[in-house]
């Protein structure tokens, strides 16, 4: 059985100044897995779906829809205007990681679940997260790998309360500990070697009412990397190893050639 004793932890990384720099910068020697995420199938639970106030609507239960179809505008501190929207908006390219013009908010409380499927099996080495600041900053992330049936809020409860054991639980950095850009959290590689989907539970926000997520990404590598079409070489049968030997021609330099 593989041992997890040698796996890097957040404490290990923070103990090293160079590693701490890598942690907060989000840089990594492994591959960003954005291209391996089936972005259109990313879904979420308890995502705030902006809607016109209605007397028939209830605020006492979580929204059951996984993807919202509308969005609302919120003024930003830089004078611009951002939009809260559907779950997949937090899956951004590395170049867009600092974008704060799109995000997801939790709905009736500070708990939020995101499910991220991949287009092929991958090994995930770290997860990249950019959370909201202040009262919108969650403090807990529970990660569940390969939940074919999805993840529900009862599933995400602590094990002591009857929930499922997560593949890994992470204590997220608080908004007061840094400028809180994109933070990279290392994972136990032995646990995430063959992943087809990740379900992420965020909760316990500093304000206790709302959780906000701007960006989620993963670093790792595909388990079945595809060959580039440019590198593939097909040898026709007539020219392959079974080709008749007399089909090969020999080109020789005359023995009496004079070099001048």
C-alpha cells in the first residue's frame, strides 16, 4: 500500500520561503489541466441564482438547480462592474486567473459545492483557488474524487456528523493572511492518481453567510496523453517491414571515385 507520509502538505510548503513563494504565485512545474476540464459540464449546488424578488420564493432552502441561467451586476472597487453567474465561470485559463469580473456566490448560506468533470483520466497534483475576501472567504475545502453520483450536502458533512470521508480536506488561507490572489494547495498525489471528476465543498466563511469563488484550477498531468498529429508516422504496408526485399534499391558510390 502506498504511503502518504512523504506527500507535501501546506505546512511543509509554508515552512520554505521558496516554496511559499510558489504557493502564492500559483506557478508549478506540472501542467495546468484547464484543457482537460469538461467546462460545459461543470455544475454546482447552492449557487446564488439572481432573480427578481417574488412573494412565492422561499429563502429557507438551498436552490436545487446546479447551473444558473441569469446573472446580476455588482460594482467593483476598481470602478468596473462584475457578474455573478453559473458554475463554470470560475473555470478560467491561467491568463485569466486574476479576473474578478465573474464569480459564483453561495445561495442561502455559506456552503457551496462545485463538481468538475475531466474529459479524460488525470493525475491531480495541486488545486488552485481564488476566493472572495473578508466575510466572503471560506475557510474549509473538502475534496472528493470520482463521485459518480455527485456530492450532496449531507455527504459533505464532517465524518463525525455522518458525512463521507473526503479524499483530502484543506484549511484555506484566511483573507487577512495575504493579498489572497490565486493560492496553490498541494494534494496527496497517491490519492489523486486516476481522477475523472472532483467535487469541491467550500464552507465556513469568515462572515458565516456567503462564500465567493473567483477561480478554480488544477495542476497535474493527463494519464493518457494523446500524441500530436504532427508526430504520428504511418508506414504503408508496401513500405513496411513486410515489404518485398527486391523493392528496396541500393545506391552506391563507385569504388573508383576520385575526391578532388
